[in-house]
């Protein structure tokens, strides 16, 4: 997963929330953040893996009919009164 960069304004907003934590929670947070600095980031994220052609052996008519047949119709709609 890639790195996230925040502006100073957003960091100050987070700090506003975090400064009210108890000392033990702050120490745990500091420890976790310190550990994360030393770790190498995971492998590069491949954006191309997020899109592409639909890969299916079925034809479009069969897929459409399966979608339509899987629909659930309530015979008793709930009243909001």
C-alpha cells in the first residue's frame, strides 16, 4: 500500500484529537508510529490490477438472467407509519 501524505492543517486537526488521550495511550501510539517508520513499505501497488475486462465463460444473456432471477421481492413491504 502506498504512503499517505497529509498537510500541516490536517495533522494539526489529528493532533487536536490525540492530545486529549491519556499518557498510556499516547505511549502506545508513539511506539506504533515509531515501529512503522522503520518498516519498509509493502510492494508497489499496481493500479492496473484495479480495472480490466470482465473475465467470464458465460454469455451476457445468461449473466443478466441470473441477476434477474436472484432478485428478492418482498410481498409485505414494511410500513413507516
